[in-house]
C-alpha cells in the first residue's frame, strides 16, 4: 500500500510521529510492516509505503490513523492487489 501526500520540511517531525503510530498499529495487529518513507527533494511530495498480504486489512488498521492526521488530508492511498490497484483520497470526515 502506498500513501502519496503533500508535506513541507517543517512537517517532518510530525511525520515521524505518524510513522511511529502506524508502525506500532501494524505490528500489533500483525497485518504487515511499514516501509521507508520517501521525500522528493525537488518538491513537496512524500510517500509512505506499507506492506502486507492483505491490503484491505492493512488499510483497516492504518486508515483511522491516517484520517486522524491533518497532514494526510487529501492524501491518495493506493492499495495493490497483485496486478490490480485501487486509488482513493483520504477524507477526515469518515468517507473512505
């Protein structure tokens, strides 16, 4: 699963806190693992990578955490199902 988000360099400390929350929840639920976060130096694009055998279960665990973060408002989530993918935006109002 990949989450594409906008960030500003001043947000990096808050992103690290979010990463720790995600990593703990994923590990506790046994649904996969958190990969490396990627920041593009030529822009404000960031990517969170999460891996697990079932993207729906992975998002079920991480979705509430992502939605609770103002940094992730409007971020795009891509869940991969083998050769097929599903992409949608995160909305804090509970939709998706």
